[in-house]
C-alpha cells in the first residue's frame, strides 16, 4: 500500500491518510468479474489449512472514535466476530517501531497529517490487538514494517532510534534484537504470532531512507541514507538485514513460518529477479506474500499465469496474496488452484476503508458501519465451495 500526499482518505473521523497513484496505468487494466472460476474444485480444503484473512490494523483507531459494526443479519457485532461469521480465520496486524516520534505514523508532521491521540500500531497496541484476535479464535500474521511509519516501495524510512547506526552489521543486530524483543513480549502475553512477515513491500529493499525537512508522517519526501541501507542496489546488505529479522523470529519460536512481501505482482521478470537474488544470497523463507491491487498490479487477468509460473519455478515456496482489493473471488481461486496446497490463502486489506485501491466492505453512516450483503456473500460462497463439511 503506497501512501503520499496526492489523495486524501478519511481513515477515522478527523484522521486522514493518503494514497499515491502508483504502479500500472489503470486505464490499461482489464477487469475480471469476481465470479468463481471453472477450475475450482469444491470442498478441497478446510479452515485450518486455507487462509481467509483480513488486515484490520486500523481497528483500534476506529473503535476509539466510536465505530460500531453491523453484520448482514442486522445485528451489531465486534468486527472480528463479524468477519469470523463469514469465514475469515486469520488477521494481519502491522507494527511500527515508534510511531509517536517525529515523522512517525502518529505524529502531525506534514501538511496532510493529523497527530493521533495514541501511538497506534506500536508494540503495546499490537499486543492488545493480538489478544483480541486470539480471543476470537483466529490466527495472527504479524507484519514488521521496521519503520516508525508506513514502509512501501516508495519509502523504507529507518526508525528514529536507529538512524545513527553506520554499519550494516550493527543495523542487522538492531533488527534482530528488536524482532526478538517484540516477539518475546508477545509470547509472554500468550499471543505469539502464527506467521511473521519480515518487512513490508520490500521490493526496493528495507531500511533505506532518512527524513528530510519535507518529510511527512507517511514518510514521503525522504532521502536515501548513503551511510548504510538495505536497498536492492546492494543485495548483500539487504540479505544481511533479512537474515537478521528471520533469525530473530526463529530465536523466539523456531517453527514460525516466515513471509517476505513484495508488491510487483504485475512484473513477472521483476518478481523472478528478486526471488533469484534472495536465493543466491541464501535468504531462507517459507512464503512469498504479494500485493494484488487492480489499480497498481493489474491487469488482473495476468495474475493466474504469474502465480502458475512462480509455483512451477520456485517449488519450495508457498504463496499468499497478503494485500488485495477488489478481486475477492478471483484471488482466492488462484490461491486454491496452486499445486500441492501451496496457495495458502489471502488477506483483504482494511475491509472498513475505501480508497484508490478499492471499496470498503461496509456502508458508513456516521460512526455506524453496516456490512454490504453482496460483498460478504462472496466469502460465504468461498467457504461453501472450498471447505470440507462434516
């Protein structure tokens, strides 16, 4: 997900986030109807081995501002219970290092930024949210941004506390220690993640940029740190940082599956080059997470062929669409049909929000968010078509 100051989004009441117009030209995107594909075989998976996920990282902000959610049956429910009622079984949460710091997610830095009342998505907030996820009987994917704000293909801003580090080994040690710290505290709280994502949309690398005088709370207008960074311009550096994050995860729980997330799903050659470099540099991970927004990674009629190609070439990898909208059925069908159950499933990005990436799954009237029946019927039908019934 790419944020900049070109377009505004009402995140929650007075809170405003921004989305950039990046990726492919939407005028060239051929839309695919969100209907079942002929290749789907009914009842081949179950809710324990297929992910119907959602990223609800903004949920605490919504509820703090009085949001209530109404299910398709007309009853008010907590959002997690509402999603679970329609087959969702996995939740993705992003975490920032110190979002309250200058240029952080919760700061008011920049023309389009409103300071937030709390350091949302920091470690404490994530642990509290993770407790809700586990209490709801759902699984958890933790998404490390390794930044104080959004990390995406246009900016990977080094956290404030790490900006005086001047060697790649020291930066890697900091990544590892921070990863261990967060996961150790989560483990102590009884909310160890079921899967961990090391970095967010790291197509260009990670821990690359420093704020400039023009940088805002979304990280826009940052500059490359020429002293040390994890750009793909130096894959040795990037691999060192990725291995450090992975080692931190494994030190806390050696069985946790590791996801790496890149967003250039519309660029087959770019995807394969990135994966080949990761292999050459011996970065060992389990799942390739991809973004799939029609606007930026489209046209969607190419995605099946892309995933078939990747599954054939990288036979030890599993796959997930870890951010998407609006192609709900299409993307799940693609995942379901990958060989050997290596398509693990999908994560719908922020179902309460609308923006350039796609429409919300809810109709908003003031603080009341009512589930759209047609949208949720898609997931009801996925459960019916995909999952074994007893």
